[in-house]
C-alpha cells in the first residue's frame, strides 16, 4: 500500500483526531512562531551591538597603530639631519659610505626607505640603490623641505594608484643648506595586515580622498565614489540578497549591494580619518544558528506528537525514524559549526593578547635608555668607593674602609629608589609628593658627587639662605636633576686650570637653585634639552641627561632653563613651586 493510500484509510481521517489534539498542535505552532520571531529580534539586536563594539575596538586599535607609526618616524629626519657622517659626506661630496650608513639605520628605525639628496635634488645615497643618481628636484618632499626649517610631511600618489608617505627635512651646518634627508613611512604593512580580516578598512586624508584601503582600486577615490564601485549582479544574486535581509538588520551603508555596518574614527594627524565596513554575515550566522536550534526543538516536539498520533502504523514509525536520523545529523552539523565559531573567537582573543604584549614591550624599550643613563652615576661612584676601600684595607685602615662601604650601601639604596621611581613613572597620576628641603637635597647630591669632586679638585662655592627653602615634590627625583647638573658642570670645566662651580639657592615666588661653571659655555642653546644632543666625545654620554632632567622638573610643576653667563661659563637655573606650609604637619598628614 502506498503512502497516499494509507492516508485515505478511515484510521487516518481527520475526524479521527480529537479537537483537543488539534488545539494542542495549533498552540504549539503559534508558540513556535512567536518564540522564533522574538528570538530573532532580540538576538539580532544583541549580536549586532556586540559586533559593533568589537569593530569599534579594532578600529581604535588600527588608528592607534597608524598614529604611533607616523609619530615614530616624525623624529627620524631631525635625528639623521644631525648625523655628523652624513653632514661630512654632503660637505665633502664623498658619498662612498653614505648608502651603507643609511642601510644600517633603516632596520633599526623601521622605515620603508631612506633617501639623501644634495642641494640639486640628486639622490646621493639611498637604501634602495636603484635610486642612486635619480633627480627628485621637483618632488614635494624636496621642494618643501628646502624652503622650510622644520620637518615636512608629504603624500605622493604613484602611477599605480597607491600612495607613498614621506617625512623630509633639510640638512644644515653653520647656516648653510647641504641637502635633504627623506624618510619613507611604511604604512603599506597595515594594508597587508588588514588583508587577512573580513571587513573593509579605509583611511582618508583631509581632502576626503582614500589613502589606504583593503581594496586597492579605492585608493585616490572619495568614500562615496568607492562605495558606488560594485560588480553588476545577476538575477539569481539579487534574489539571494533579497532573502538574506529577512532579519531586518539596520544597515549603515551598502557595499557592493550588501548592507554593512559603517564605523569611523578620527586620527589625530592632519585631519585623517579611518573607517571600517563590517558585514552582517557573522550576525546572521549566529542568529540563524540559535534559530535553527529552536526550530529543531519545535520540530522534535512536532515529530514526537505526530509519532504518537501515527504509531498505529509501522510505516509512519519508519518515516519518523528517518526524520529523527536527519535531525540528529543536523544537530551534529550545528554542533560542529558552533565549535568552529568558539575556536575562531578563542583565536581572536589570543591575537589581541599578543598585540597587547607587543605594545608593552615597545613601552619597555623606551624606558631602557632612561634606566641605563640614571644608573651609570651610582655605579661609577660605587666603583670609586670600592677602589678606595680596597686601598684602605691594604693599608690596615678598616674603619675608614667601613665608611666607604656605608656609602656604597647608600648608593645601592639610591639605585633601588631609581628603579622604584621608574615603576611609579609607568603609573603616572599615582605619585604622592611631600615637602622637600632644597638644602638637604643639594647636600645629598654633593655627597653623591664627592669622589669626582675630590679627584678633580673643583672649587665649590655655595650661597644658601638662613631659613630652609621647601618645595613640594619628590626628593629622589630632585636629587637626580641636581646630580645631572653638577656632573655637566664638572664635565664643562675639564679644560680649565682653576675649575669652579657656584651654587646659589634662593626663595621668592619660586624655589630657585642656580648652578654656574667657568667652562667654555653652551654653543647651541636651542637643542640643549633635545634627546641625544651632546657635545661630549663618543662613549662619554648619549645626550639623555638634560632631556630627562627637563622632563622631571616639568612633572614637578617647575622649569629648567640654561644660558651663558656674562663672564663666561654656563648657567643652569631650576625653578620649582615654593612650599610655605609646615614640613612636620605635611609629613604627619
């Protein structure tokens, strides 16, 4: 007997089903429709918001990485413009070692390429040897750099449609313009990293033209023009697209005929903006996965109901068995899909943790130079004290040797304080200042410098007020600045027959401490507090002391200035906010 014939038997006539069963089946169907509709609406809104939040986080991360790369390369032309090797090559027109010099810098800097141009715009050295001899006289990064006294940023579009980004600066020596150093910023690596994601990303300039994009053909277009570029759809694709939008997702824009979520953010650089377009595919998949489970559940209920209604016949039982097997297979497929989604989310979390660790390592690298510089002074003093203690022990003078060991212990404590200070610097905003007696800080600094003072036999003249002068700050950081100023004064008087350092402490609107030496003075006052600027011989210093000291004084609310004295020598003046309260009362609080 066939399936149709079995349905015509009196056993399966509609009249054989009671009205209660009919009402129960109708109620079950209505409940399924209501539950699926409500679930679709709620989950669509929830998953859409989750997708939007994740896209905002990724967009902020992309913009932050772009801005960090641009700022990192902005200082490079200024540093290379002072390189004595490049300056000497431009002056002598001997560029034998210039290209190798630039190649040695490019890996450390992380730039795409470096170009050295003479005053005629001719490439005399480059990390890409194919450019040697090429004339870039008409390029904006050469023309603007020759005319300006500061670093110039240029954007150039190539014939292929993509863009190149340059920082350039003219090289001068003694008021004479010698050439131009140009640094190409490697922003293509961000496009390469974006190529592996499912969303579209664009970066637009101040003229609203697209500079970077995951879609190469969008470069040079406006956002409106780029969105209008799409592949024509055939009738089948349009029909599929119409049925895929049944979830009523709120589109922000349409990309190639598909509704997408658009997010944008500002990049704090020349009016640049970054935008991303995220499809709703992941939202649909997650919602449809839940709806499929619900539909499967109601389908199972309906299948069980029909099974119990039709269990009188073996044929109906076989049909339900086959349907159950199909449902189980569907359940397995859904479980596999859910497991795959979970694995992808875990992979994304690991990638985000890896990127966060990379940012921490970059910050640690920036602090390493400061740690090395600030620990050199205590280590040098410890070496001197150890040599003195060894000599005293050889001469059977243990009491005096113990005094040297005590000073070494103080220096070790100071080194520990410096490391604690660097840790607190990493947590800015949590420092607690206390009243500091400037005379005590000066005495501690002179004690730190005692081995050098005794070895050099420098005359120290101090003029201190009768009453204590207090400022509100961190005594360890103030002593750090004073040691740097005293050390620079000692270095400046190396060539003097009668070296002398005058120290004046005064109190007025501010607590002012002045350090003056009788050395040759300062040649370039404008660049004195810039990082890596130094007049010392290689190996004697890296040019970080005054830059760090200036930053410390600024953090304490003061100002560090320098000038040349009327009678010769250099004069450094540290001004800090005066503290008129009671030191004992403040400490008790």
